[in-house]
């Protein structure tokens, strides 16, 4: 029987294996302890970090290795954004139009969103509602330049909850399983089980549920509790049986506690967090993913009409509480992850979360939230560090983010090289701007 090559079936696959690359004379950033290792070398091959030298010792490499001298620059692990919505694409200035965009139009625009995230240095992202499995496959196969995608499918919501974007006079599609924008409605234990299982069947890496009201949904209040404890436990068990986890959109302390006490592993946003609840999160090993930049961007007067009127006051409330929640989480030793949660044209603000968190948290804490912490949360032990045997995702930076984390807000000028899965995706190093084409021709 004749064997057909994968490249014949899928001609868009890269023409060559991941190349052998040596970066030398670097300042290597260790996000675990915050140390900078000068005069370091990193050898990349077959998509992995094959060797890392932090003591100035040379690394033996194959003859065809591409060597890049980056004297004076910094090597940082690829960044991880743990809360994005890729399917909420730019192209409209009204959130309601974004939610009602035809899927064919939205999917094509998602390719732009993925490329821009990668170029900003986010080599992995966790989509918390909306990104389809086909897009994840396209990024894995390099049909679309983009980050590693970890997806939830649709976010699961009760009727009238944060994932139900129907206005109060819309009485259509009220049955369980109805898809509403980024969310999918399910009510009652049997429906919650069925819908969670179906999202996993369609390729979800984890389950995302809506445990409280939100800013952009029209018919719920921020302090509302959503889903019954038995519904949450049912969805947690579905995830547990599939060897994955549930993360929960929640703002109020009560909603956060209900989620945690019923087995949820992660909390998204958490702007109303109090000390007692933060201590419970730390005790249970529950992760918090704040998203300050989304309220910052939606509060910008120049784009204030992005939100419907009923959402603008809610946005101001949660934005003002977000910084205090960060302080409380830090003091109570809650493990935090980086999140942006930006919708539509606001995606351009993705990197500004670094500077906002830097107003409250040490630079190392912020960097850890975008590297080692999300890697642990997602059960990805080979992401988040530049370390032998890890996946070869890294950035070359002009400046040290541990001195000023806000330098990562300006990726166009600070990031000189982006490598994902051992492939050069973007280069601004002199003499190496054409490396991606050169490597593809090897």
C-alpha cells in the first residue's frame, strides 16, 4: 500500500522541520526566581530547547545551525495570555454587532487576531469562549500564524446569565443548548452535563462557566449568582472525568465561594474579591485571572460607545475595584495569571495589562502571571520557561522587564524576535529580518 505524505494531503504544512538555532551572548531571564543570567546561550532544535548554558560555556551544535549573537539583549519565555476571546473580532464598533457577526466573516478575521497576538509576544493563549477547534488546528499546522491555543469552546451560561446576550424583549431560542455569541445556554443538571460533554467532544481543552453577572450581558447584575451548586458540581465532574478542569467567570465574593466550594479550579476577573474569599482561594489552590485592561479600554472616553448604555455604569464599578482585588490576592498568596479579555477593536490594548498590574504588583509577580503560573494552571509543564526539554517559545527583548514591567506594553519596539515552537515568527534583529523565509526554504 502506497504511503501518502502529510504534506501532500495538507500542502500548507511547513516545508522543513523546525530549524537548529543558537542564540548566544544573551541575558537570560528566569521567571521562577527573577534572576538574570548574563552571557547565556540557548540551542533550539526540533521545536524544543535542546540545551541552555548560563555559565558562558559554549554549546556544541550541528553544522547547519543558524547562529544569532544577541549581545546586550534579554531572552524571556514566550508570554501566555490566559483570558482572550479571539472570536470577538475587530471590524465593528458596537459590541452587539460583534456578537451577531456571521461565522464565516468572523472566522476569517480571527486569523488577523491570532497573528497580532503572536507578534505581540503571546506564544500561547487560553480562549475563554468562542474560538473554534478549526482555528486551533490551523495554528498548530501553521496554516494561520498564531499562538498555541487552549480553548473552552463556548462559555456555559444559565438562561439570563452572562453568556446569554439576548435583550429582555427577545423571547426566541430559549431552550437549553442555545448558542448566544460567545456563550451557550444550559439549565438544569442534565442539560449542564450534556452541554459540557458536547463542548469537550468538539475539542475544548477545559470548561468555562459563568458564575455571576457581567459587564457586557444586558439582563443580569454583577452581584447575581448564576448556576445552582448541583449544576456546577455536575460540570466539574464532567471535566474531571475528561482529565481537565472548570474555570468560572465570577465577580462577587459569594459567587467566587460558591464556585470554589463546588470544585472550580480557576476564577476569571474577581474584581470584588475580599480577604476571606482570597484566603479560601489560596487554601484550595484556585487560580485567579484578573483582566484590568478590559475595563481600562472600555472606559476610554474615545471608545465609550462600544458598550451598550446598560453596561457602561457596570464597567466603571468593576474597573475601580480591580486594583484593590489585586492587592488582596497578593497579600493572601493567591496564584494569579495574566488576562486581557478584550473584545473587537480593543484587542490592540492586550499588552497594557502589564503596566496596569505593575502599579500594584512587583514586576516579577506580573511576569510570572504571564509565564509559569498559567503553565501550571493549564497542566502544561513544558511551557513558561527557557529550560532544556521545554517547548521552544521565547522572546528577545531590548529591555529588562524585571526592572520595568511596563516595557512589555510596547511590543513593536521592545520585542526583537519571537520564536514559537522552534520557528522564528517575527524578527527585527539587524540582518535577520528575512529569517522566516530563509528557514522555510531549507
